C-alpha cells in the first residue's frame, strides 16, 4: 500500500507473508542485503549483520531477532524494516514489514 501526493511518494509499506521466526529472519536478511546494495550502510541497525564496521557494535545488537530494526536514510527516502508478529486471525508466525517514506530532513 502506498500514498502519493502530486506524483511523489509520501509513504508506502509492504508486509511479507507470515512465516516461522527462523524463516522470517532469513527473509529479513535477504532484504537487508538488497537494501545495503541499494542504499549503502544503514543509518540505524541493531542486527548482528551491521555493515560499516569490522566488528558489530555489541551495545546496539539485539540478541532477540523479534526486536531487529534497521533504517536507511537517503536524500529523498527513509526505509525502515522490522519483524512483526502475525495478526491474531492468522496462523502463528512472524513477518518482515517495510515502511518507505519521504525524507523531509
């Protein structure tokens, strides 16, 4: 789903299908790698895969994958990614969700 104003993206989001946690973490990692190749090192990253340093900063690495969060900032966009539990009406699982919004900085 996305919202545009005068032909420009304001905000959009994408929710992956519900998956077991280990599969969702693999999907997260795949998207992480894709976004790193597109946007470069993240602005904020609490995953163990931190790009931009030889050793991840253990002070911000979250050992619980259910709490991973990564954000990229470009001149025009902010891209946020995290894991979210499935809705109560779905089978139990986790999904990657991505929110892309206009960067107004």
